């Protein structure tokens, strides 16, 4: 299963009889799945089906679904509303009884009365309308497939960046592992030099045994073995998740936070400029990684 981004766009057109339509789908980052729908009046029953289809195809993101429709008027038929016509004729008959000298009405005059002539929509029958709805939803499915395809294409680009960033984190962790400054002997030598400078080049004396104890204590406080092990474990977890694919954005974001926590601890324990430099670069790479993770489903 591939990794998918939350950004994408799709546009699909369809037609049924005299009706033509266009679906437009837009997707941007979001914590959850939020579907916003704009459809013409009279199609409200479709809204629930649209939401169901979106939920079936997508897991996260702010989704905008728009539907525009056009109707070919040449497909409509002109019909006479007999009830309206009878009402007009009855009114004419009543007027004739009361005003005998009234001029007889013309056919054009009768037909011009409101409601006598009606434009009958060729899609008005239930069977035709139901068929149109099915075709309408089928083209929505096409649009959703196109949107999913674009999101996966974007996700592949993000995955490549994340892979490079995780590799860099693993490399920096390995560099911190072998730093000479982490060794107790190096800490002891550095402490001895500092004490010597404080005592003005041997103006006083110090206890070698006490110096050794202090060096061991500082080495214990500066030990980053646990942080390095956790960084390695998080690298493995990220690689496993990306290999698995699917909607992994939330879990990757959690791991990015864990990366940052371990790196902060590593920097606070640093007793050497080289280790501090590695820690700062780790933080920069992790920040870049978190920015990319925000785009993933």
C-alpha cells in the first residue's frame, strides 16, 4: 500500500439525456476527514451518498466537493395544462354572460394566460431521473479515483523526502555513537585540564581519586546511550511504517515528536562541541521531516 498526500484536485464531466454536469474535488491538509459539499438545489438527497463515497475513498483531509449542472432546453416539450385551461375558459364564459358585447378571446390570448402552457422536462419521469442519479454518482466515483491517484502521486514525492531525512537521522545518530568525547577517559582528561587551569597551573593540589570519582559522575550524567538507542528504534519504526503504507500520517507525526524529545535530551547532556553540533543538525532535519509529515494522510 502506498503513502498518500492530503493535497490533490480532480475534475470529471458527465451527461445523461439533456443534462450535463461537472464534478470538481479539491483536497488539502486536515486533522480528520472534513467533507464540504456544494450541489444544486433539489439534489439534497445526494449529500449523504457523497459523504459515504468520500469516506470510503479517503481517510483524512479537508475535501471540497462541487457539482455544477447544465440542462439542454431543446430537449423539453411544450404541453397544455388542462386544469388551467378549463379555469380560463370558465372565466371567459362567466364574463360573456355578464358582458354580452365582449369580443371573443383569441387563441393566442388564451394560451398566453399564466399556467396554461407548461414546459415539460424530458427528465421528469422517475425512471429517467433515477438513471441520471446513478450516472451522476458513477462520475463522482471517477472523480474520487482521480483525486486518490493525485494524492498518491504527491505522497510518493513526500515519501522520497522522508526516506532521505530518516537516513540522515540514522547517519547522525551513528556519528554521535562513536564520538571520542563520550568516553569516560576523555571526560576525565577534560575535567583534569579544567581543574588545573582553575588552580593556576599547579598552585594548589587535588586528589586524583576525587578527580576520578567526579569524572565517573559526569560521565554518568552525560551518558546518551538510552537516547541513541531510542533514536535508532524510532528510525526503524518510521521505515516500517513507510514500507507498510496507507494512512500513516498521525503515527509518523507522533514519531517525529519522539525524535525531537530524544534530541532535546541529547543536546542537554552534551559535553562536547561536536555532539552539540550533531544534536542541532538532528533538530533541523527533524523539523524538516515534521513539515513533510503534515502533508500525509
